[in-house]
C-alpha cells in the first residue's frame, strides 16, 4: 500500500520542490525526505533560524543545495507571492512540486466563543495563503512535465468536530481547494493535485492539541513520508483529486 511505499533513492532527481512550513514538524520531515531522494527543495517558512537548521541538515546529509524563502503567511500580500514566483523562476527556471504543510491550530473553543480575529488568522494562514501561493506558482508548475501539488488536510477536514472551530473549517476548505483545482487541471494539464491527512503525528501542533498525551506514543513525522514521497514522484502520475491518509 501507499503508506508502505518504498521510494527509489533517485525518485525526485532533478526536481525542484517548494515546501511550506519547512522549518518544523511534517514540513521539515518532507523537505528532508525530498532532498534525500534527489530533489532541490525550497524551504518556505516564517522562522529563519529553523529554516537555516533544516538547510544545514540537508547539506550535511549530502542533499542538493536548498533555498530559503522567509515568508509570514499571516499577512502575505499577492504582490509578494508573485514576486516569490519570479524569484523561483529566476533561480531555478522550474518548479515540479508544491507541498503545503504550513498551518496553525488556532483556538479550540465553541463557535459561540470563537474570537473573530483568531478565526480570520487561521483561515488566512491555512486557506487564503495556500490559495495565493498555489495560484502564484501555477504557471511554473504548468511548465513541469509532471507537476504535483499536495495539500495537508486533517480528519477534522472530512468530518466536523466540536471545539475545533476555524481549524476544522479551514481543512474542509483545503479539501475543497484541492478538489476544485484537481477538476480544473484534469485532462488539460500535467499537474496533479491531491490531499494528505497525516493522522496524529508527533509535532508541536499535536502537542498543543493533545497536551496530556505522551509524545513517545505518537507517530513520528518521518514515518508518514511514504505517502508524501509517493504523491511527489512519478509513481503517482495520473493520480489526481484524491484524498489520502498517511497512516492506516
Ligand atoms: P507544526 O506546528 O510543527 O508546523 C507547522 C509549520 O507551519 C511550522 O513550520 C510553522 O512555522 C509554519 N507556520 C505556521 N504559521 C505560519 C505562518 N504564518 N507563516 C509561515 N509559516 C507558518 O505542525 P505540524 O507539522 O503538525 O503541521 C503540518 C500540517 O499538518 C498542518 O497543516 C497541520 O494542520 C497538519 N496536520 C497535522 C497533524 C498532526 O498530528 N501533527 C494532524 C493533521 C493535520 P514556525 O515553526 O516558524 O512557527
């Protein structure tokens, strides 16, 4: 099965892949896994020292020289995203993959108590910025022989759950964005678009959501990489508009 997919060492050779939230958690693991399989990765995130640490880890492991894009998605403007796409074009002349891992949990409280400003912030980072970045990078991805876009969703993006508020709604929207774009590119483009529900994964976000849980009992980000590798490499050519669970 895909959760056990064994990626060939050169799966992503010559590909350029942009990963958001690359400084920590699942995004960090994805950036390192892609680099380990031959890709040049572009590390997008908001905390530069974290991105630099991932950069150093990739270089130390013998990966291709990555790039760092410091961006705060909470207030990113369209002009800035267009400018980023121009930068990627100038630096690499291509983009083969875009993986959305950046995200925030927001408040967990009843809708009746949910702060309007927090709601907007969660929707901005988890949905609006992902839309904007995807739109900005689409022309470059269109030029790739096999562009792959991966959205990171959640089980609460498939079925609503009390007190998960904007986070849950943002993940429904993420699935919606994936489906709409997948339908648009279907049969007319070399791009494929899919979403991944990581399942409970040992990260800061998970610890914030489940403070009583022993992190040692939770799946490590490295262990869910088979699905992220499968969807990025050419073994998933033609797979489009599908929702995957990275643990099953
Ligand atoms: P982390 O909190 O470890 O990582 C989130 C990443 O997003 C961090 O690198 C963070 O940067 C970045 N980020 C947050 N806000 C911004 C912003 N404004 N601008 C730019 N980057 C930002 O969480 P996970 O790795 O767990 O989450 C990754 C994805 O997986 C998320 O979409 C999450 O919803 C999803 N997910 C996670 C699950 C889990 O169990 N861990 C389960 C289901 C879904 P920084 O470190 O600098 O704050």
